């Protein structure tokens, strides 16, 4: 069932989103900017993860250089600014918006989008700029094309947070959180203390900390611009396998018109980050007022937070200069869904072997959110 929320039966409550409302939830902990390690970017190889390179730039940082990354992506969508001055490119395997100034590069990306062909992209993640794009070799292209995808719109919901009651958003039955298809897992976490214990364990696997880590790959909570899909996949694995609790994934999208998700990385230096989608583990926690839908996202918070809080946090007006931040759609997915395939928010790739997850965590291990 494709569920489009009807505002006629929802409680119409105007919600004011302000950064101060969340200040208590994003207080700096041991996994913060001050704990971030210095080092190389962790080069692994281009087929599935970024590789760090250096390029000369007249507007670059110290020494006239700036750091770029390379990866093989599929173009999810291309948006043109209303005044026609520039475009924004969205990739299925990256959460950021990227601008393109070069006309030839733009035409190439439009061609790749129309043909649904993978592209090898060099980009500056801090500036959100595409430096170069070309077709990858046959092996790299096949690696992306062969990824299994699943289509699921049963819990996709278009929404306007300013017109929806928090109680509706946080109701597990409405969000599809209570049911799990994983045999042997407990659907409801018995209390918030248990959830916080699991959250703290997961947070201690942060790559900003020196280790040793209790899992095979540390989790890149200190790098917010991208990689949430890998972080979410690893967190779900821990919650499922170490603690035996069921999870879903909550995907939030800004995939309509000029919408953007906007957050301020207050744990990592305060810079503004803009996404076209974001994802994190979704769980059900028993509370004195009944079961509630909660999200685990240590990149943004120091504790599990209600789903409504997580969504409002992505509409931070401080980080929106010329537009209104807006979550246009959410989709509750099974744990197996990894990242969107295309901009619709209905089709998702998978990573059952965790190869893409581990490669992404490795490549972002020493990167930081804010320059």
C-alpha cells in the first residue's frame, strides 16, 4: 500500500523548528570533534569507495590545494536552479547535493542519467562541487549494475511536518516499526535505559575515538556529509546480532522540487550540511505512555530520539539561506535496504555481504564533518 498521509484526519499542530530546541541532545561527548584523529583518508580503491587525491586550486586552502574524492556513482536526478544559473546533481550512492559549473560535464551527466549508466566522479565534498566526470571501466560499471535492488513503497509517506502531530509520527503501528521479518528477534526494546545502553555501545565504535573497537570496522559518526547508509547498516547489524532486537530503517527524502534536508553538525564544529536523503536505524521502545518509534543516530545525537525529533532536526532554518528546508517524504524500510536506487525513494539497493558498508566506513575513517 502506498500511503500518502491525509491531513484531514491528522491533528493539525504547527511545529516550530529551532536549533535551540535540540541543544540538550547534541551536547559534545567523547565521540566529538575534539576526539577526531588526524591521518590519511584511508585509500581502498575506486570500485566501491572514495579515493583521496589532491588538486591545485586558485581558491583552495593552505598551499593552494584542496582535497577531493573519487567514486563510481549512478546519477539519481539533476535539478536546475530556478534562475537557470546552475544545477544540482544527486547520486544514489551519496547523500549530498553537488553543483556543476562546466557545461560539458553537465551534458555528460545528463546523458548518463538518461542511459542509467554509472559514472566515475571526482568531487570536492566540502564545497559540494563536481570537478570531473567520465565513464568508468567495464569492471567498475558492472559492479554497480549487478547490485540487487528491491522495490517497496508500502510505507512511503509524503508529509508536511508543520501539519502533522508528533503523536502520529511517533506511533510505531503507523510507521510500521513493530513488525519484523527477522526470526528470533525481539520487536520491542523494554525500556529507554536498555536502548541507551545499546546506543552508548554503538557510539563507542566511533572512528573519532582511538579504539580498540569491539567490531571489525569503526563507524564514521564524525563524518556527516555522507555515509549514513553504511553507518545505519552497521548499527542495525549490532542491534540485531549482539542484542537480538529487531530494527527497520527510516529513510528521509528531500526529493521534490527544491527541497533540501538541512542539519547543523553541532557535534563536529557547527557547519551546515545539506542532504537529499538520510537514513538511520528505527526501533520501537516501550515507554510509560506506550510503545514509541525511536531513531539511533549518534552522528547527530547523544541518545535515541523520537522519530519526530529526528525529522525536525533535518529542517534546520539556520542552514537554509535561500530556501526552506523540508522533508518531503519518508520511507520505512526493512533492515536489508541499503541505499536508494534513483530519486523516487521507492527502490533500494542491498548489501547482504557488508562489502560496500565496510569499504565506505574504511574510506571515511579519518574524514571530518567540518573543515
